[in-house]
C-alpha cells in the first residue's frame, strides 16, 4: 500500500519529538507553543504522525499527564531526521495562494467546476473552501465580476472580458512586485535561454496565466518598437504594457475576445498611438499566428496613450504645448505652498516633473485606466500632510477628466514629487541657534568652529551658559534650538553634542536638523492665522461636540440569523432604544422610511437603515451584522448600518451623517472594517473618519 505523504506541520512536530527522552518527555502544549498553533491543532495531527512512526518501525509512547516520547537511541533519532529530509512533503497552500488558484482555475475553465474539484486539488475541507470562495467573491466584486455557486451545477464566473483581464493583471501584480517583474523581463530579454527564473515566477507563482514563451516574445516586440519608433517607456509602464498584451494574446488563443464602444474606438483611431499599437499587433499576428481584432488595438492604444514616456536627453526643454495642464501643475504647487506657508525653491523643475506626470495621467483618468503605485501606503503614512494637501489641490483635475474621484495612486505620485521638493527646502532652510556650555565661553567655541565648517545654513548667534538659560529671551530672539555640550533640563528644543564634534555627533545633528525643519514646515499648516467670526467658532464647536457624542456611543450587534428584513429592522431599532416603547417608535420610523424607497445597496450586500427620532438630541451610529446572510426578494444582506438623527436636527448633524454614509459607499476598506471590527475597533475607525471631517471643516474656515 502506498504511504500517504506527510504535511509540513506534521514533519515539524516529528522534528520536535526527536528531542524527547524518557527522562524529558515533550507535552502537547510545548509543541503548540513552539509552532505558534493551538494544542487542539497538534492533537489533530497526532494520528498521522503515529501512523508514520509505526510504518517506519519507531517506538512512540504517550504517557497521559506526562508527555510524548520517541523511545529510540540517539542513532535512531538521527535516522528519523534523515528520513524526514528525504520525505516527500505534501504541498500546503496559504489562504491567499488558494484564492489565487481558485480564481485562476475559474478564469481558465469555461465550464462550471465542482466543489470536489477544488477540495481534491487543494486538499482542504468543504468548510475551508467555502470561506476561500467568500474571499474570492469579495475580491471579484471590485472588478464587477460575479462568482456563481449553483448546487448540482458547480462554480463559475459571470462578467465581461475586459474585467477578467483586469483581475488577471491584479493577480500578477499581487504575486510579483514591480522590481521582480522588471528583473523577470530584463533577464528573459538579455538571456532568452534562461528558463529557471521564468518558470518559477510564472508557472509556480503566477499560476500559468501567461505562457513563458508568450511574455518573452512580446517584450522583444515592445523593446524593438521602442527603438524603431524612437520612444521610451518608463519601467512601470513598460511592464504594464507587456502584461496587458501578454494577457490579451493568451486570452485570444483561448478563444476569448474583448469589445469596445464603436465611438470610443473611432476616436482612438485618430491618435498617433493607434499607429504604434497597429505595428505591435501586426508583429503579434505574425509570431503567434492569430487574428487580432481592431477592438484589441484600441485597448493597446489606450495603454500607450496613458503611458509616461521617458524624454530623450536631446529634448530637455519640454514643449509645454498644453497650457491647461501647465497651469494646473503651477496651481497644485501654489496650493501646497499656501498650505505650508513656504516657497518651494526649484519651482521650475517641480512644475516640469508634475507636468510630465499629469499629461499621461489626464489621459489615463479620462479613459478610466488605473495605474499602480507600490508606494501608495508608505506615502500616505510618511508624508500624510503633503498627500492631504495634494489631494485637495488635485480636485481641479475633476473638471478636465470628468471623474468623480481622483485615484489615490495618481495623487500619491504627485505627492512624491512635492515631497522631494520640500525635502530640498528642508536641507536649505536657514536656522538660528545658540551653543551652550557650563561656562558659556569654553568648549562652546570649539564646537561652534567645527559646526560652522559642516553647516553653512546654521547661524550661530551666540554662546551661552548652560547653567542659567533664559528661554523667553531665546524665543524673542527667534532662536530655533540650542546646541549644548552638556545634558540640559529645559523646556526648549535642544541637542547635546561632544565638543570635539565626532562622526556620530555629525550624524546625530544632521538627523536632528532634518526632523526639526520637517516638523516646522508641516506645523505651519496648523499655525495659519485664523480669522473667523462668532458664528464660525460656534459652528466648528458644534461639529466637535456632535462628533464626540457619536463616537462615545458606537454600537455593534452580531446576530446569528433573521428571517426577514422586518426582523432585521426590529433588532436595529433596539440598539439605541431607552425602553420597549422607544424601540417600537424607532422601528415604526425605520419601516416608514423603508416603505418610501428601499435602503438596500445593491453590490454591497448591506442596508443603510436611517430615520429621525424625537427622543434623541445627538446622532447615533451602529451596525447589525448577520452571521448567516439574509436572502429576501433576491437581495443578499450581510449587515445593516443604523443611523439615527434627532427630529429637530441641525445642518451640522445632517452633514455628519451624510459624510459617514458617503465614506461607507465610496471606501471599500471602510465597509470591510464595518463587517469585521469589534465595537472598540469600529469606534476608533469612526473617530478617525470624523476626525478627517473635522480637520477639513477647520481648514475650510481657516482659508475663508
């Protein structure tokens, strides 16, 4: 009989057990702690482990209340380890890997696939597979693709070819980052015989969505065309184009076709990029012996139009023929300068950089093309103030592109350029300092001489005694910070350095200056002079008071099951009720609102229950989550938002609840948090969301 393969976790457990002896048994809890898993999981693996040890002739002893022992001498314990090294281990997939495999299989196969097909392939239970399918379904919603599960028929997808390709590209980018993709393409171009890295990356990690020979041939076509047509794509656009064309060729070979609106296609045919796209498709048809329809040429044209061309060195002086975009570049810079109350030094270079990004960005946004920005989250976190400022400044782009929201990835690229320019400002900023030492005349002079050699932007005003520092006088004299040769106990920015100004002191001072200057620039946005009348002060105070009331009473209720929407409303009406009568009154109001028009949001599997309530004075926000989804009248409901507003409400209260609902509808990350977060976690999230609203309103008042 053929032996069953060990799983990797079973192998790890046996390796731990080889360290056991009759005098030193190993407990289940010790194994669980070593592998960071539960004791229950270890117990579940034990029958397979016992079976393997028995098949290989090793003595295994279980002593209740004592522990587990492999009763063998050192030589046999070493033999166990050697057997484990050559043992064929059954592949175990992570949850993300399973989701990608499931999605890949569904995209490649035109016919529905049975549950058994996946449980057998992935070696998981039906329960685990069901959870994985839920994850795939949520992922596909972003691309307007439906995952259909029909008993007796199987699992399949519903969507259009354009969206299928978008999700395939998304899998590629989630599997390989930009650096890996660049390395992959450059390797195959420089050495066509290099198989290993391509096979590993594409077959094992990209689930064979693109045949390795296809991607190699296509990147050669694109590379040759760059030389022939005298243009150069930057790396990220080069990758995007090769990935798009590779997926298109693979899908065409599989009999899948894409379609485009005739009017849009006619407009694209007039562009110079259409001629380049036609040359690409001519080469593709020759090499792959396929027929490429004009619609495919249109999509390739869109990618070329949305690409950022790297300018040739001989064309350093950019012909800014698009006056609108040049003006927008300057407008964005001026808005950021206003926000931070600074004047960016090399404004001309920054204007060119932003212009070079905006020209293709406007095309991308107009054509609804997305661009990836692998540094998006880093930029939003590390340069939050700059990102927020750019996001506000970029609102002007909506008028040109006719989009409802400027993509975060585009804003982040502009923020990167601005951040780099502000960093230059930081390096060049002149700062006034004093140097302190115990006497005010000794070691401070030596330190001053050494500092002046290294930092021309530091204006050393004087040397002072470290014993008696008058901080009020320093503030009046505009001193930025103190440099001292001894540790100080004063409420004033200061740094302690060795009088000899050693290498470690130079590094320490450089970091201190950068941090100080950066903080000072970013704080200027909050220190603008605020001119506001009594009504404005009252308005912002009321906003703050209302926000505090909401976040102090966020509610989350989890319910196993409800039979109808009416039952769901009944539960929702109770979470903020003072008593039974109050609950009945809220329920009546919610039902009356629902009768006017359903608050069910198609595509989000949620209800936005809301009404006015005469028994409350401040707004309420809560969530009712269903462990088992409710299906009624072809509507699938996973959860309901509960929003209450006072009967005698203010405009501030209306604005707050409208803002929260808008954020729920627009931001998937917010909706996901609502689905999963505990009451405490959701309170923190709502606090952040409403904190952003407060800052926006405060900024608006400051700018008036």
